[in-house]
C-alpha cells in the first residue's frame, strides 16, 4: 500500500470513508490549472463490481457544466446542466462513494478500468484537461499532487513537520533507563494514546491498567502483522488489557494505508514520549537493545494525538478481540539480560522541537536537515537499506562538502555481514575520495546486546530520535514518528552516548576494513540467511 506525502487539499476531502475527520495541513500544487480540471480518480474500490468509483473535479469559479464531458475514448459522459463551484464528484453510484463533497450523478460513467485509463475533460468539444493512469492499486486514489500525479491511499494523511517552542526535554537511552517510559505512563491524569509496532511489555500493560482504573482515557494502537508474527506473550498481554477494559486496536488488513504501523510513542496528557524501541522486554524493558528516547511537552503532544486519531479512527483498524479470534501466535522471544545504567536520564534545555511523521513529511524534512549540516553528522542505525538510500546519499553529500560524518551500524547476527560490507564500502570510498567519513559496526557486550536505535546528531545541536529506519520502505510506506530536539544540551547528551558506543567502551573495536564472516556454524548460517532474506524482502527491521 504505497503513497507519498505532499498531497493536495483534495486529499482532506476524499480521505474520509468513515466520516471521521483526518487532521491534515495541505499546500496548493504548483502550476494548478486555472479552470475546471480533474483533481482525482478512484478506479478500484474494495467493493463488488468496483462500486463507488468516481472522478473528482475541481471547479475554481462558478461554472455551468452544460456542454462539458468526461471521456475515456470509448464512453463519453455528458455532465448535467447545473452550476457548480468547488469540488464535485462524478459517479454513477452516488450511494457507494461515501464522500463529503457534492456528488454529480450520471447514468453511465467512464469505465475507469483497473488496468489503466486515459481520461479527458472537455468543454464544448475542446479538451481542457487529461490524465492517464496504469494498474490502479486497491483502494487508492489517482491524485494531482504538488509533484505531479501519484497514487495515494484514500485514507492518506498529510501532516506537516510542525515545530514547537518547548524549552526542556527529558532525554534517556535504553537499556540504561527502562523506568522512564513506565514513569511517564504512571503519571497520566487525563489521556494515554499509545502507539507501537508490537506490545509485549507486562510492566507497561500494568501501568496502562492502573491508569484506566483511575479514570484516564487509554487507547492502544498496534500493527496487525509485524515481521516474524505476533508472539504468544503479546497475545496474552493484549488479552489481559482487553479484559481490563483498555481499548486495543490493530491496524492493517485489506484497507491498510501503511505497509507497517511502526512508530513507538505515547501521548500522555500534554507530553509526547517518542522512542526508537518497541514496547517489549528487549526494548522498553531494557533487556537487550540500545535505544534512544525523549519526552517533551507542549503542542507537539496535541499534534501527535492528531496523528494517533487519524490512524486509529479509520476503517483499516479492528479491535483486538475481533482480530485475535481463531488466530495462533508465534513462540515467545527470550530477552532476560540485565545491563548497567551508564547514562542516567537527564532534563536538557532545548530551543525547539519538531515532529516528523512518515510517510507524510519525514523524508523531506530529514534530508533538509542533513543537507544543512555544517560541521558534523553522527548516525546510529540498526542497518541501512542500500548504498543509494536517500538519507545515506545526503550524509555522503555532507562529507563531500567537508562535514565530518560517522555512521555506527548494528552488529546483530542477522545484519552483521551486510552492515560490515556497507561499512567497508563507505570506508573505501572515504579513503579513495579523501572524505571525512567513517563507518563501523558496533559490538555487543556489557552495555547492550545490539544496536536498535535510529538516531542522528547534526552539528552537535540537532538530535533526531524516532522509529524511522534508513530504508525507503520506512520513510515512504510505513507510519513512522520521530522528534527533532534543537539545542546544544540535547546534542551533548546523545553525543556522549554515541561516542561511548562508537569507541565500544571496554570492548574491542570492530575492524570493518576486513570482511568478517559470521561466527556461527553451518546450520545457524542457513537459518540466519533465511531470516535475513525475509528482512530484506520486507525492508524493515525485526523490531
């Protein structure tokens, strides 16, 4: 289910099937036609015989449509002798469109074939607008956007990357500070809107039940098909939450707007908690992964709440109790290690925060920040999808203009070989072109088991913390959420963590100039390759 950001004002109008308003900020397209024109086409509804097809016209000025036609080359439809202004949907099945704009009913509409069509709008026989599409995806709209025509899911949101003048943030990392997310949940007085990719934390579940018992509004939204499946532990935890009266919903299915609902956040009263880690023992429980997190106050929380409601209140969600009927779950993971608290949580002064959401705005906003770097960029990622990944290309561009760039990649068994090869390529490129660029693969050890953070520090004063992996699937086809903290104190806090992980503390540094074979036996190697192939195919991390 693919879609890109930068949709038109039309998306806000056609985006709601359920009648719920999807909060969005929209910008006018460049070179918008002056007169009546085709704004969108919906050729492939998820309905028998494609009931509910429509063509959305935009009529900027009051116009009588007598003499106007729509044609696909085979069927020509005369529009009625009526005067309209604004947007109007042309359809032969007005009861099935479920739109909030005026509907112009016709006896027969162009075929709008799923395989493709060329559609022309004419006035008195003169063609005034045309569009051509191919291979219409299920439940997606062919939209005129600022960047040209593109397929957008009918429920697509278009949030802008808003800023807030917050003055402080609570910075923390995992596995060092697993108490922070629980403390934030326990402090709730009015609302908890918790979103995740997976949820198997019994500690977090108990905090949610305690909040519900004291009258707090609690809602949970999770992905319905994470890579590797839903664990038996998650099934038990969500069953218990549901029995306690906590609404739990999963997002996906036939109407899915995202490949994966992959964010890790909670809106708690007027605060936003945003993390790189999942709500499970290996993540927020502090039992495995190196992760970053931050808590901020202010209007960012309200905007994040709008993202939550836009995602939770559309037709691609289902209640957990309905979804889980007759389903079996996967064997539980094991994450029982304990790690020291090397980095305590810290309240840091910041100048502002910015909320990024994918696929709406995160890719362009992050590239803009990377392209604006003057001195340094430090990057920590579990893995990077390819050498041509847009964020990586922006980091290389920065190095080419003299910015010091360090890239720290995860050393988990399922990604160590690919990450080592990428680090080796980056280092060879840096040596050959004399670039201030260095990459390495982190070792696990006494401080954490594996890198799972998705963080960036730019010029020591811009910190990106969130769920977005550096692959195209994450930025363009998933729901992801990240915070940008602007301020030197934030940069220093996460910078100290990055430096410690970069040097390895007491551990031996990994020499990525030598390709290192996976230290496993033949059987384990076969299993690892199979699992790695699954990850690459879905282009998302295990967690």
